[in-house]
C-alpha cells in the first residue's frame, strides 16, 4: 500500500481550511499540513516535505502565487506540483495560474463531494 500523499495547504479562511482539511484527510486519505497564510506555508515546508502544494490564490500578506514564487527558489521544491484554489475564475486569470506552473486550478465555491477526487486526479496526471 502506498503512503498517503503529503499536501501543504494554505488558506486564510478558517472555515474553508477546516472543511478542506476534513475532506482531504478523512475522505481523500491524504496527509495534510494546513497553514493560514503563504508565509506560514513557506515556514513549514522543510519540516513537512510536501509532495503537492494546494494554495488559495488570495490571502493577506503573502498570496498563493507569491508563496509559490518563493518556494520555487528552494531546490528541493522547484518541481513540486501546485494546485491553486480561487474565486477569480476568469479565463485569463485561470491561464495565468496555469502559466505559473499549476497542474490544476479549482474554482471556489468547490464541490465538497468531488474535491478529494479532483486533487487525486491532478496528482495522477502530473507524472504523465
């Protein structure tokens, strides 16, 4: 049996953070480190050694794209796949996140019934 995928998750809204954490850990079987900001994610990355990054786009202080840009400077995480979650779903914005290297962009509000499956599908595709 494979070990669960380790996901470093950054979301500033505590209700969304709790919901996503429950969905991914209990329904999805992932191992999750939930952070309340991009800066906290950056500070936790070495201790957690994530295999996948799941970042909200809009967070105060350091947003998801800025956190990713800092993480890409770390040799060990230069190629770690990232999924962005955002309420800003205009086609040009979505393309911008993909251009930053996102393997998927999940729009908010998301479907709680399919979130874990969507994350797993993105993980499976990233190695193709």
